C-alpha cells in the first residue's frame, strides 16, 4: 500500500499521461493537471519547443487553463499535480495563484524551487512531494538518455 492516498496517485497518473504526450511531441516530459472539487479543471504539458516560448511550462499552461475554466485568477481550493518539482518561475506563479496544494512526483535537483525555499509559495499552500516519484523520474531519465 502506498503512503499516498489513491486520489493523489490517480491525479498524478493523469499528469504522467500529459508528460508522455509532451515526450511524444519532443518536449521535455513534464505534465500537470489541476484538480478542483474532485474534477480536473486543467491539464497541460510542456510546450516550450512547439510555441518557441521558454515560459510555456506545463504548470504555467495549466494555471492559465484553470483560471479560464473557473473564471478566477486565484486557485485556493485547487491542487496542482505535476510530474517534476516546479522551477522557480512556476513556483512563483503558484504563489500568485494561491493554489491550495502542490503535489509533485520527482524532485528537480538542478532547477527545483526548493533550492530557493518555500517562501516562493503562498503561505497556505500545502506541499506533497514524491507521489509516484520513481515513475516520474524514469520518464525524465529515459527522455534525456535518448537525447544523448
């Protein structure tokens, strides 16, 4: 039995599907979904190559989609599920959206926001790292092995 509840694993598997779509498109395989009230209100994956936009990270695209779906720029009752720890830019955006919770799979040793500290997030945001960590990490590792 996992230390995480089945709901977290369910939504992280949906984020993994997005990451696989990114990989299939030649993008760095990071996927995100935003859950609110028991339903997915946004799903996205990296689009930096396709859009020629360094800010088109999965989290950023998902925040925009969720805000449009919900009609609010604030997401305090929502959870962001993302396959890899958000970078500083995405953590900053998470702070501005006031997202209620962030669940991520694999840590990002090089560019993850935790190197800079939790202060980037909204003070009320809950953090749950390590959900399906090995599966998320493996997707990234395999992608970059194929590039080298």
